[in-house]
């Protein structure tokens, strides 16, 4: 059953750097990968910006590879074939926005 529990937490602190990633319309996902987790080669239909918050990731794309650490930002255009592997416990933010082809019904 769906529940709304009002007023349980009102003092959320959002890091300004993370807040700055938030697009006008879209979302930020926090991803937690345990050491050894691999996201095998894949693509996305949207542009993404990834920011490593903690840990290390090997990030691979066609023609390149780099170990990314806390503070590194990855700009990933839509359709880019890529994969990542957590070298240790890693947390990173992924900012995306829906593709322009998604239509919303106003008033719903």
C-alpha cells in the first residue's frame, strides 16, 4: 500500500556540487558499486554526467580507458558505448535528463 509520511525529515543537506548537476528537468541517481562490480559495455539514449564521490572506477569507452577517482567528472554523450568496473567500494552521482522525445500529459 502506498503511504505518505509527512514531516519525517526536513533538514536534508545537499552538497552544492551535486545540486549543480541537477538538470532543469531530469534526475540525479546515486550509484553504489561494491569492489569488482562491472557494468558491461552498454549505451544510453540520454547524455549523462557522472561524478565520482568515493572510491575508484575503471571507466572504458571505445578507444580509451581511465581510472577515475573522487572528484573526477565524466561527460558521456548519448549513444556512447562504455563500461565501468569498481576497483574498490565506489559511490558516484549520475545526472541525466529524459530525451526530448518523451511526451508528458499535463495535468496528470
